[in-house]
C-alpha cells in the first residue's frame, strides 16, 4: 500500500461542512475558538484552503462542491442547495458570506442562494454578504495572493 492510499483511507468528508479531514465533524467545525455565527460558503475545498491560508477568516465553512451549471446539467438538486438551507435553519448563524468565484457560474449560484435564503421567513434577519473588490473577473479564489484575498474578505458587501 502506498502513502497516498493510506492517507486517503484516513480522510473523511465532514458531515457538517464538506471539508476533508481525518475526523468528521472536521477540526474547523469542532474548534471552539471559531465563530459559529458566521458561515462562509465556498465552491470547493481548494477555496476553503485558500481562505484558511490567508488566515483572516475565523468562522465556519460550507463547501458546495461545485456551482450551478446549465451546461453541465447541474441544478439545485445535484448541488444539494437544500442541505445549505437546512444547515442555516438548524443553526444560529448571524451572517452568511457567499465566497463563490467571480465567474458566471459562481455568481449565478450566489444569486440563486441569495434568493432561496431571502425566500425563507425564518432567515429574514440573517446578514448576507459576498466578497468585494480585488478579485479579478474570471479569477478563482485559490489562485489569489493572500493580500488580495484578505482585502476581498474584509471589504465584503451586504447583498
Ligand atoms: Zn467541518
């Protein structure tokens, strides 16, 4: 058995956020020092790692595992949008940061999620924000340098 096989056998997908870790719920979800009232929604694990690498975000995450894409036949059901809403309804989040990539699919997904969250009276008071300037159009979070990513997170805008 090679190292990669052994490593992948010990890796689990976090039931709560979709991150990969040796335990589920993952270390971020279990960390008592993280802010459990802020949820950051990202497209994939590489984006989560990019934000962690920047070291400026202290809330918890939700990894979507992709975007809505008519071309690839990926609708809300395939993407598991209801799971995000369930998580919001069963927790006490005060803010949701939609940190999807500034691509057409990323923004479409972001707007769709916003509409769905806003359509639920239970989530009326939740603050919705998205990453602000600094991210080049067509760019992807995992390719950004730390400074750009920090600026984008800090200057996030409310929807
Ligand atoms: Zn987790």
